[in-house]
C-alpha cells in the first residue's frame, strides 16, 4: 500500500498520482509554473520527498476577483511499498508535470545447489 501525506502548514498541495506497475512505481505531480531548478527530490530508503516553491507573480495595482491557483512552498511525501533501485531513478519535468520513475530493486538471488546431485555427478 502507498501512503501520501500532506502537511497542513503549507499553502500549496499539488495534485499527485502514485501508480504501482509490475516493475516500478510512477509518481506524477502536477506543478505547472515552477522552474525545474526550484524542485528538490529526495529518496531515503522507501520514502520519497518532493519539495519546491511556486512564486506568485506580482501585478501592480491589482485586485483579485477570483483566486484558485496556489502559490508558495509545497511538499509531497510518498511512502513506497517496496525498496527501489536508487541508481536507476529517473525524473522528468515537462508540460507542468513532474514524473518520477522508481524501479523496483532487484531481489538478490542466492544460488541453491543440491549437494546430493553434485556428489552423484562427481563419483561415477
């Protein structure tokens, strides 16, 4: 199960989708109007944190009649359901969406040798 937590102290909560595929977790964050250098992505074990700031444009002598676009700092926390291969994580920011691909960490396979079969082959 994947958990997304939101923090009440920040004014901007970007819509976030977390999709589990067979071989990876895909995280999509809708954050139009942010420069890519304003984004920070941190992975610590199975905890992904995405932070950034969307600055409010300044309009001289302005009076707002409707306000629906959120500005300010944001933080998205995603707890991943399984370990990921941190060396293979890919992040792209395009058309207002941040897409983070987190591949599943390969399971370390330990070879199992049947000693009875090996001994029979060595002793004819």
